[in-house]
């Protein structure tokens, strides 16, 4: 992982670099703003995340300078980009008012996360496993 992302939890088992995740595992990352490869614009106060199912409310964007944030998942073996949950997980998650399930479900009060102490804390869960796609991947990158 680049040095501007710090994995807070879960931590890999001793001697391993791969994290084993279950759907219910909450992943917590810190983004260290001053280590970002591209300096954020002046006055930037946080990030805007996709308003997925577990984002409770929409934040007020007025007068704020925010960075867009997204997570891309690639198969560890095939390098293929995964953008949607598989049919089985789609069925399990069901289609709610907020629309179809997304691969990454952010957990946050608002879809805006403010910078605090030079860091931004991002929490999310995966809604689908790489092996679901049956394309030969057992992990995400
Ligand atoms: Zn799935």
C-alpha cells in the first residue's frame, strides 16, 4: 500500500501481507493528507465518498473544497477491474430504496468526511467476494 494510506483494522496475521476479510468485517483506513502523491487544492477540507447504502445522510457541499474518493478493486490474479456485485450477492443484499448494492459499502454519517488531525478516516465493508465472480480471482488488490 502507498504510504499515504494506513490500515487501522483489520491487521494481517503475523507474517502475512494479505488480509482475510469477511463480508461483515469493517475495514478502517486513515488517509494521511500531507503524504498524498498530489497535493490537495488549497483550502481542501475533506473528501466526498460515494453515498452507498450505509452512508446515513448527504452532507452539505456548499463552500467546501473536497477531493473525490473512490476505491477500485482489481482481481489479484487476473488484474480485471470489478465494479459490481455478483448475481448471488445482489440477491442476498436485495434492492433497496437506495438502489442496487455496491461492491464497497462505505460506513459513514455523511458522504463528506472532514479532515481531522491531518487525517481522514474511511470505514467500509465489502459486499461481495472475489471468488464470486468465478473469474479465477481469490483476492482483490
Ligand atoms: Zn458475490
